[in-house]
């Protein structure tokens, strides 16, 4: 996967932005035929799993067009994981024409459900101007809401914004507070940032 943003922390955030979960997703390893039967009968979760099969290319030949079609079908039924996966494909142009505006729309729909990953991705779109007009203040607001609702990734990114003064006034105390909150939840980037500050 191609990185969507880089922060001055020297870390690349891969479709945390939609596809971090996508890669780590541990769905049950059902036989392909059983999942296909359920998906064909309209089961949104099975449709997402079919997309994952084709994206991953482990139980079937990798086919991004098939992955896109199954994710799209599942997303139309309201499956949030499928919305995020679809956004990632639109952003990378895999299985479809590259379309940042459609990626933004998918993130926006996922964010409306309250999904943390969707909200973080939507915030990044505003911060970077991906698929929408750049609006660092709006991006920071969305990220702060997710951070205050205890998303460790959002807390880490919010700390970085406070540290750099992006979308918010520069504030070292707030940056440290968010890094600490994220580190307490085991967020590795926040832990490393705190360790580096001790040196």
C-alpha cells in the first residue's frame, strides 16, 4: 500500500487510513465456497470477506477489480469495514480509477457511523487536502473529537498537531497530555515519542 501522509515524526501512516485495520483484520478462515454462497445471498459481512479474499489473493487469485466490486456491494449495505476498504482502493487506484474525492466520500460515510478509523482518515483528508479542500482547522476538530473519545491513534496524531501548531495553536502541554493518554493505551508511536523526549 502507498502511504497517504507523513508527519514530522518520521513515520508513515498507511491507510490507517482505511487499510491498517484492513491488513490486520482477522476474519474467520472459512472456505471460499461457503463465503461465496453467503455473499451471493446478500450477507454484507460475507461480501466484505469476499473482497478481502480477492484483495489478499491467498485463497483465490488476487484480483483488485473483484475486490472492489465486493467491497462496493457490501458498503452499499452499510458495512463500515467495506467503506474503509473501498476508500483505500479509490485512493490507490486499485481495481478502479484513482479518485480521491470518492475516497473522501467513503471516509466521510464511515465517520458518520462514529467509526474511529473513518474519523481519523476523514481528518487526515482535511489536513492534507485529499479529495476535498484543505482545512487544517476542520481536520484538527474531527481528530480532537476522536482523541477525546479515547482513540489512541487520534490522540497521537492530535499530540503531533499541538506539537507543530497545525490546525490548532502550538501547545507543548497539550501535546504531552495527548502523547501520555495514547501511551497509556499502548500506542507505540506515542511511547516512542515520549522516550525520545527523555533523551
